[in-house]
C-alpha cells in the first residue's frame, strides 16, 4: 500500500547529568572539584534520500528515539554525546506540527533537525571560582524535545496526468516513460501514484500518473483529494479525455472544476488537453470533436492534441510540446522565486525572555522559558544547586515580583513542576 501521510512521535535524547566529585589522591584526600559535564542528547534528523519513495515505515513504527547523553565522569571527563537518529524520507516530504509546516524537504540529501537533544548538565568543576573553591552542585541534563509531527509526501514531478478514470493516463505513462504501471479497462485501476522519466533529446522530465478523478474529488470523493496533493507541485498538467466519452465538454469541465476547487487552486497551471484512444474514431468524427472542444475552451485547434497508444500516433509531438511548455513554466517559476527572495525581510526576534509570577492556592507559580530551564537543570537535593537557582531568580527579578504579589520568604514556589521554598 502506498502511504503518503503518517503521524509519528519523536523523542530526542536527554542530556547527561553533570558529575559532582572531588579529586582525591594519596597526598591530597580533599582535592578540588573534578566533576565533568554531561554529554548532549542525540537529535532526531530527517534526511531526503532517493533510495526511498514511500512513508510506509513511519506508519508501522510510530515512535522514534535518539540516544541519551552520558553523565559526566570524574577527572573532568565529559560524558559521551548521544548519537543522532537520522530518519530517511523521500524527496517531497513536508513535515507539519500542529498543522503548521515546519520543514519542506525538496532536495536530495537535504537534512533538518526536527527534535533537538537536551544539553548536558555542567559538572561541579565548572562552578569552581575564586570565592567558591568546593562547589557541591552539578546540573542535571535537560530533556530532549518531544514532538508529535505529521509527514506528508507530495511527489515532485514536472508533469502531472489528470483525467477521469479509464481515460488512458497509465497507458500514456507506460508508452512514453520507463514506468510499468498497471493498466486495465475499468475505472480506478491506478490506486497509487506512478512516476516515470521521459527522455527527450538531451532533456528528461518526470511525469506523475495519479488515480482517476471524479466529480467531488476535491472534496474527498473517490480516491480524489489524497492524490491531488501530488500534482500540486507539477509545473505542467496533461489533461486526458477519452474520445469515446458521451459528453467531451462535460468531461473537460468536471476535471477543470476539481482542479479549481482543490485547496490550492491548481487550475492556473499551464496545461495541454489530450484526446486519447484516437484510432477508435473516424477522422471526420475526431475532427468534429476537436473543433467543439477547442471552441469551448477558446483555443486554436492545434492546441488540442490527439494520441493513440495503439498506433503511437501523436505521442512524440505531445512529449515535445510538453517539454517546451515545461521549460517556459520553469523559467517563469524561477523568476517568481527570485522576486519572493528579494522581498524577504530578515526578522530578528529580541531574545529577552520574560517570566510571570502567579499566586495559586498555597504556592506561587513561576513560569518563563529561561527560568524553567534553569529549574529543570537544578538538582534540588544539592544545597549549592538550590542556592544557585535562587541567585538566578534574584538576578532575573523574580523575587521582586514575588514581593509585589504579596509573597513572603518561606513561601512555597513551583517552577517547571519543581517545589522550592523561597
Ligand atoms: N483502443 C485504445 N485503448 C486504449 C488506449 N489507451 C488506453 N486504452 C485502454 O483504456 C483502458 C484504460 O486505460 P488506463 O491507462 O488504465 O486508464 P487510466 O486513466 O490510467 O485509468 P485509472 O487508473 O482507472 O484512472 C485500458 O483498457 C487501456 O488498454 C488507446 O490509445 N487506444
Ligand atoms: Mg491508471
């Protein structure tokens, strides 16, 4: 089964704890602090590789971890960093968190860190200073990021084939490319997208064949909407219509309507209308159909292609015209991206991190990214650690704010789930 959406949980590695230890040697049983820092927790990285073309393994395995960092050692030995976990995905994978796109992977080899490993805690050797010769505290490692993300695969093909079921899309793909899709004389033969490479002169392009669309496809009818996302990124569309259809104009409008109603309007893409199975009709009848359709669309007759997979008539001309249209569409797209890039402004976010104090029933809740981070790293069993945390709270102005909120020394505080007495 072809999978194009998967939701997974990521748990990056926890940072290793810093070590609390003092050097002891025969001559000097009470040496200085020598506890090393903890290692960083492993990151979870996503990487594009052409060796994979589905997201199926992320359906089966929904939880991915990275290794924890090791604790610091004596003799100032740094704990080993946790190794990163690299998850391979196909080109065209979009990563979303809470319905917001956080990464859009479109290049072979591209890598992004999605869940960051926690940093390691400092060992007590780190806290030695002229006034503090024997710090009896070491930091705890930080938790790695935990994320629930959705992966969505949008194939990146240059050209997309659209049409009603049975129009001859897979047959065309099999005739002009290296792909070997399933073909049959009934609707919905194709259940998942097929990709094929078309070689033309010194050029080549990628063509995607998707399951047939029906009226309401953009609203999820038939196999519809799941597959429309695959053609969202095509620069050119080939719209195939069976010449034996009872109502060619209606067939044409049905598909155009679905392309328009899809969440991203894909009806503005350059497209070529292609009448298929042309050998099944007499020339006069074929000519009449082409004329009707050209008039309806408002294009000249030569813009309506006719092909036959049986006699191969029209296939080469169609591929040549597709390639031409593709080249000019790509030039246009390149122009647009450079305009967008020029317009982009660099926004820098002021990194001053605030905090908040809130009175609860019998304690005061202190929140704030920076402060919570320090609290998480503090081992409350170590009096020196608690002292340091209090120093930080004082410096940041938390105590002042506590006074303003009516708190007194000795009152209970809660920071990042940890209990502390002021
Ligand atoms: N006579 C004739 N039959 C054709 C031609 N092209 C395709 N067919 C037949 O039309 C039927 C449908 O072809 P497919 O290529 O499977 O159609 P499709 O558009 O991919 O269909 P779905 O995957 O169901 O959307 C098959 O029986 C093909 O053999 C052609 O040029 N001439
Ligand atoms: Mg098909």
